[in-house]
């Protein structure tokens, strides 16, 4: 089996699954390990899809507008935690932008 297919599935799970980063953030679970896994997976997918004109529809959907998932009202997380979470969201969006650049 193609390992990049597994990586695509993992990215989709990390962003859309029942135990995704967005779900964990709303449950106040730790997402640091998932964040690092996602960033490493995105690096691999950037290499795979560099110069390609199309990507799988489900993967494209998973990478659409995730920035809102990293923004919380000021009482949900402490100020420091909120800043760290927003920074993760920014880093992911930067990686997604890199993914879509041809």
C-alpha cells in the first residue's frame, strides 16, 4: 500500500476525524503531538503534490479554512494558551498555503 495514501488519511483524520485536533481543542485535550504529526505529514504531502494540478477531493476539503478552529473566546483558554493555539493555527495555515503553491 502506498504510504502517502496512509499519510493523506492521517491528515484527514487529524483535521476532520472524531478525535481530530479541532475536537481535542474544544475538549481542552493536549494537541501538541497531533500538531507535530500534522506538520510532518504536510511536509511529505507538499513534496508529493509539488507541481501537480490536482489533489484528492477529501484532502482538499480537510485543508480548507481551518483557521477558525484555532480561535477561542477569551474565557475558554488562558491568554497564554490561546496565543499558543492561535500560533499553531497560523503555522498550519502557512503550511497549507505552501502546499497549494505550485
